[in-house]
């Protein structure tokens, strides 16, 4: 839609302005929003609206089912912007739009068009306050088909509701569509018009979709009922079914049938070369040749912050969000962001999950178990603080926090500060009469936070301390515990042994017992699934739980959507649907995925949108190579890179699979140990593994895509603003064990790659989410239209 006139007046004097994060998209005059007809909240329906950069800009949460008489349009933080209320006792359907949550003095009325003569009219929007800037609007077209236009009084098109266009038979449901708003219309008002249209039952999608299969006689009856939609019904009759289809369109230029190897180097970012860049220091001839050999087929992509659905550009990437984006081809607001929103709006305390645990607040203790840091990968301290506040305000009288110290997503040694902060918060709660204490603790890699069932002993240590109140170390305070345990020269935050806090009689202050509530406050799934199973499953044989208390348990999120684990949770997880893996399987692509245990779920579970299991077992084979357990990976920095590469090689040479997908963990897993020498060895091993896979691709005439999920090994020191390594108080370099904000490389090639394929220049900000469409193209398919654009183009030679 082209812009007709510049914005001359100041027409929105009484309306809230567009939320700040949406402002950027206003440049050039147009706001392009993606409207998702779904609430972020569990058990609600409503709307979630994103701007062109994937920022959440509006929400509507409607509790209960059916149509609502009042809807509140909120900004991302839950602040009410406009309220739409159905006008009672009105002839025809009329809604009134109020500023914020005002109860009187409405700004606009939206009245459904009733005339049978003008078949395109849907609604009239009439200003109720007068004044120089007030303008009326007419809405025409078909909301049910997601095709309508808002005209101002000079018949200028000021907004459009548009379908997400389908390609090659792939059509999307009615629940995701575009709202394009010119600068001549206030975007909040435009969105309010959408939610009102949606509440007018005759205009919404469901009844009209039914018309596709009814007889002409029934159509005539409907025509008289639906008035303004007459023309649309006729059109719908010609359209055929708009039902969703998995079928992908053929790529116009790229052939099918090639074997495509997708290699993800975990923790492999691109940074300036220096002695702390382990990838630079290591011998990596294969990766070097990809970079230098074909400049049109090597580039960088964004792997952190908003590009992967994290709250801010200061959030480093991680494997969960990285593999989600790689597999799903779209950017989903991730756990960290969803929890932020739920806490900011207070909705977390109104949901079913919270109500469930709250039942215990009267007589039982609330136990909060999770990672204590501000790393933002698995959890965040500020979220724990808000949770504590909200729980205490909602009636929790006795709270016990079971902490897991970090030193992996944050600096080693920072645990002391985090524990002190938490102790202060709990002391303040105690001043308010709430019995709140830290009850137990331990290092995350040694206590509780194992993943993919690599070592149940880790979870058992946590169970013993948290549930049974038993641990080899007992202290009167957590600050004392962490300080004392760190005195061992070999100690670090990640691997602190388990401890319990005891009272003056030596009794643990916070065992979990019958009648208690438990919340695991990490939002990220992989390292919470095992403890969730121990807490939730009646049938459980991974270790002897000794005593299984009858508790009410909720996760911060649901950690596994397929297993529905845990059953109760405080915030709905991102619903990552229609992943590239699922599409490709439906389109005949046979897939092999492999990694070693510690990263196995990354190329399966995370890749498939946090879904365990196969889409179609006859089309897929997932192979897990057992990781070493009970060691830190600097001891065996080569890890299982060779074994993974050999499995991939065999899968490629077998010619049974179209896609062979692997994760090579070394850069990340060894990088997290902070051992620079070992990380260099790990990077070399990963590079050798890439070579084995590329050689196999060469033999079968296939294609390779080599990329990474986030940075880590390319920078092993904390730096100041000018990029110089930071020294600690003792004058020692501060080692960085965490991920980074760096972009990651992506390289394509192989004998099967058509000669004109190269990276486009017009996607300069491409991120990991652009990789899925790219891979679909290389398999010979177009990607769905709502996927992030492909990174490749085909030029005629
Ligand atoms: O869980 C971990 O090991 C780290 O916190 C994050 O690492 P990953 O995102 O690479 O898995």
C-alpha cells in the first residue's frame, strides 16, 4: 500500500501514541505489524502483536471463553492503552473506544455496517469528542478473509488488514495476519478497530469458513443474516479451502534430491584475532578455507539479542534460542522475554499455574529452585526477585530458596555477590513477617542442572539436598557456604558441592515435605527436564528418591510440550510450531540428526521447537553418542567430535538421507570451562570433524551448510569498553566462561550446489532464523512466506 499524503494535521490528540519499541517501524510512515490471534497467557485468548523487528508491541488477553464485552489493548509491558466496550442496548452492534481504562467519555464508536446494499462496508468509526484532529473512518472489505481497508474521510486508505500470502498451496490459517498502518492513522486505534472487528461474530473467521461447504440455499440464508459480507461469501465460494497445508512449493531454480549436511558448531563466533580467540589460535584449516575460499558463500549472521527472540541486544545468544531459530525459521519471543512480560504485567500471578501452587501458601512452604545469576540463559536474578515479591504479596508465608550457583553464563566467583543480594532480599521479607531463607545450594554442573540424562547423579545430589535436607556440607548461612567452599583452590561456582543450611540444632531449614509448593524458576528447558521428572513422575527409577513428598509443583515454563512436563507452569512457553524439520519431513526429506549426549537435544528437541521425539520415525533417524560423564570437558576437549563426524559421514555415504544434521559441541562445552589451552584443542577437533563431513559431501555430490548457534570460544576474556582484557583485583586476566554477543559464520558449498547460488546482499542483518529458509531452498523448496527470508539467491551465470 503506498502512502497517499503526508501527515498534515495532529489527528491523534486524545489517543495514546504508538509504543516506543514500534516507533522504529514508523520510519517511512508505515507500521507493519504481525497480528497473532492468540494470547501469550495460558488459559486466555486474545491477541499478540509484533512489529517488523519481532518486538512485542500490543497484547490483548481475554480471560474465559467466548466473546468478551470489554477488551483492553495493552502495550508490551501490559500498560492499558485503549479499552473497547460493547455498547449495551444498541440497535445493531456498536463498540465504544476509551482512553486507557477510562469508564466514560469515549473517544470513538465503532458501529457495524448493516446495509445490504453496500456489500463492502464493514464498520464505521466515528469520533465522539470532536476537536480539530478528530476524523471518522470507514472499514471495508472482509475481515473474515483478512482483507480489508480502513479509509479516512477523504477516502485515503490509512490501514489495511492483509493475509499472510501463500505460496504454492501453502496457506496459513486466519490467526496470523498483517496490519499495515499509514502514518495518517494512529496505530493503537487501528489495532483497536481490529479487535472490535474480531468481536463482531458475523465478521470473524469461523462462521464464514463454514460457508465453503454449504449449499446455495444455505448461502442465501446466510446472506441475509450477514449483510455486509455478501460479496465476500461469493468470493470465498470460488477460493476453495483455505486449510493449512504442509506442502512446500518447488523452488523455481534449485533442484531436489541433493544430500544437504547441516553442521552446527556450538559456541563458534567470529571475533578479532588475538591470543584469547581460541578459534584463531587453533589450527582450523577447514573453517579457514570456507571463509577465504568463496567470499560469496561465506558470511556472518546474528546470533544474539532480538535476532533470536531475547529481550535486549545485551543478551548473549545461547543454544536453546539459537537452535530454535535455526530450526523454526522465525523469531519467537523466548522464555526470558515471556517471563519478563508476565512479571511486568502481574499476569503471572493470575494464571492457573500460580493459583495451583498458591493453594499451599496457607499451610505449606513455597520452595523456589533454580540458577542464581543474571546470566539470562536459564534464569535471571531480577525475575527471581519479582517472583519472591509477588509470592509474598499473594500470601506465601514461608519461603525457601534452593540456589544453584552459576559461573558458566557469568564470571566465576560472581556467586558470592548474587547470594549476598538474595540474602538481603530475603532479610527484607523477614522484616515483613515472612519466614524466608535460602535452604540449600550447590554448583549448577554438579547439582541438579544436568541435561539430556547424561548423569542422573547430578540430579540426585540436588534431590538429597533440596527434598531430603541431606548434603555433605552444612552451614548456617549461604554466604558463608559459598565463601567457604570456594576456598578450596580447585573450587569454582559451576561445580560447588551440595550444601544445606541448618538451624542451631543442626537441622536442615528447608526440606520439601507433604503439602509444600515447589517452583523451578529457570525458564530454559534443557537443564530443568530431569528435575521436573523427579518432582512430577510417580513412576521414576532413575535414582532412589527415598521419600516422595506430596507437593504442588509448577515450572516457570512448561519445559517439554510433547511430554507436557511439568503439567503446571507459571508462564506459557513460546509455541514454536511449523518448524523446518516438520515441513521437510512432510515433503519427503529423510533426515538424520546426531550429536553427543550433552548437545543431542540441541539438534533434535530445540531444533524441532522444544519437542521431543520424531515427527515421522520412518523418515528420521536421531543418533545420540554417549558423552563422557563425571568430567569437566577440558579434560577431554576433543569430546566426541570425531565419532559424531564419522556417524554423519556414514549417514551421508549411505545415501539414505537428504539432510544430515549435526552439532559439534567442542567450542562451547570446552569454552565454558574457561581453560584456554583445552578450548584450542577442542576447536581443532571440531574443525577436523567438519572436514570429515565435507569430504563425505564431496563424494556424494551434495551440499553443505556450516554454521554455529552462538559465540563462545572466540573470546575467552572479559573486556573493557575499548576491548582490552580486564584484570581482577589480583591483577589476573578475568576469564570469560560464558557465551558472547558475537555473530557467527555461515558457509555454503559442495559439488551439489548450483553454480549461481550465492548469499544475497540485501539481508545484511540476517540472523540464525534466516537459515531455515536457506536450507529449505537448498533442498529444492520455497520456504513458507512467514519464515524469515532466505539468505541465498540464484544468479544466472
Ligand atoms: O547450559 C549451559 O551449558 C550454558 O548455560 C549454556 O550453554 P548452551 O546454550 O551452549 O547450551
